[in-house]
C-alpha cells in the first residue's frame, strides 16, 4: 500500500479499478467454463446449455442500459462494488446440494452473475474516462487497451481454472473458493476506491439512457454484430465440438480455450502498437473498417475448412488463433472509441448504452450457438459468424471519418 500512496491519484485509482476488474473477470470466466462442462457431463444437449445462459446475457442487456444511468447518479464506485457483492451471492447460490441444482435455479444464478458482470465492466471502463483528459487520446487508447487486454487474458485464465478445478476439487468447492477471493476484493474496493468516481454533476435523467449521438449509435450497432459473430460459434458450439468430436477432456477443452483467450487479451493490450495509433493519430472509421474486413477473411477461411472437412482439428486450432488475434484488435479499437466518443458528464450512460448493444450481440450469439450447432453443426455457426462480421464491416463505414479529438491529440 505504501507503493500505491506514492503514485499519482489517477494512476492509483486506475490500478485499483484494474485489480478489482481482474479478480472479477477470473471468476466470471471460471464460472462459465464450470457451468458448460459440468452440465455437459450431466448429459445436457448444447441448446439446453445455451439456455442456461439465456438470463445471463438478457440481463446483461438490461443492466448496461440502466446501469449507466445508475452509475451517473450514484457513482461508479457503488455500481462496481454492488456488482462484486452480487457475483459473490450468485456463486454461493450454486453451492446448494446437487438435488436442488435445477435448471431454473441455475438460470436465476446466471442472471445475477450477468447483472454483476456488466455492472463491474461498465464501471471499470467508464472510470478511465474520468482519469484522463480529452487532450491525451493516445494515453486513453493505451489505458483502455491494457485494461481490456489484461481482462481477457485473465478471463482465459479463468477458463483454465474453471476446467482444472472442476476436475481437481469439484463443482461446489470451486464456487466456495471463488466467493472467498471476491469477498476480499470487495473489502479492498470499499476501503480504497474513490466513492464519488463517475458521479454526474448534473442530475442524470432516465430518458438519457438512449444515446442521441450518431457515432455512438453506429459503433453500438457494429459492436452488437461483432460480438454476435464470436459467440455464435465460440460460446457453446466450440467447447461441445471439442469434447464430442475430438474427444478432448474437460481440462484439455478448458486449457485450450484459456490459452486462446489469454492470447486474445495480450493482443488487445498491444493493439495501439499493432494499429499504429499509440499517440499522434487516434483510430477512427478507417481503422475500424479495415480490421473488420480482415476479421471477415479469417472467419471465411475457417468456415471453408470446416465445411470441406480439411483437417478439422488443425483448421480449428490455427484458424481460431488467427481469428482471435484479429478479433482482439477489433474489440480493442471499439473499446477505445466508445470511451473517447462518450460525453464528459454522464459518460457511464453512453458506455452503458454501448455495452447494452454488446450484451445483445452476446445474447443473440449464445442462443444461435446452441441452436445452430444442435441442428446443423459447427460449419453453420461459422457461416453465420461470417454474415455478422460482414454487417459489422458495412456498419463501420458510417462512423465519423475524422476522430472528434484528433485535432487535440498530443
């Protein structure tokens, strides 16, 4: 703590927010893998597993829409801490005896977890807007990229932890352990995080939760299809495909997906260097469109390989790595743009609206992932992914040609 006191206020708060977000993310990734693998081992079909996440994704949509308004009125500290507390409760709810672990109960716990996750994410990403001025767009891009990239690397670690602990100590003990860790994090956040962070100076109106900023609306639409394109094959179809077609164990499936997400997170953190927008030229329409186009090419290659059954295992492994790297750059670009485009006062409402679209894409992708895989297989999931990416590319053409803060960037 002495080291933290010697840092600037902005950097100190940024590190606390990031630490909070990191720990939450590990449990979120582990919980998803726990539920997918545990219920698959109990004999659930892919669509049934997808439905377990229905409320998780649906309430993510609602939470992002309303959560931004709540954050603007009460402060981001409170929404972040409430999210932590809610996740602890959701984890403990799933520790009931096995005979009580019914589908409605799991869906309810997942709904609470979805609310918790999006409160935490919205709070963490919006808080950066309050710690960096508009004149420091390069620094803003870097900080958003680091937060987003590290978060996804740790979500990948969560996948691995979930799969490994499910094998080593079982479903309930893993949930107890994660709840204990988050309780410690919540106490730290209550003590050290600024209580008024992100609180709007003007009284935020509920009617303002819907954005009237054209750039944010276009970016939100692009984000919805971008994340739908990933989850339509990654969330349910891929883990079940790896287990059922390739015969991979829980640990192997969790480990591979963990490594993928960790690599994805590392690339996100390096995105400002890869796109060449570290300082003098903040990214905008051109970058968003070009990288979406590159993602479409990678998805088409994987879809063709699986459709023609060209070394499926090799196609999945290599194709997923390439897709993940390019997707990570797209995601990092979008994450920076929304924080940058957001209004100064009440930024959480703009960010909340954007992540509502993100959650909608995940909801659509998750449901389609289970349904399409069950009726038609992985190749169909991949072709739908290609369609969604094509729509993302076209929508991105509507973004402003010049970044609104380009002239003031250092």
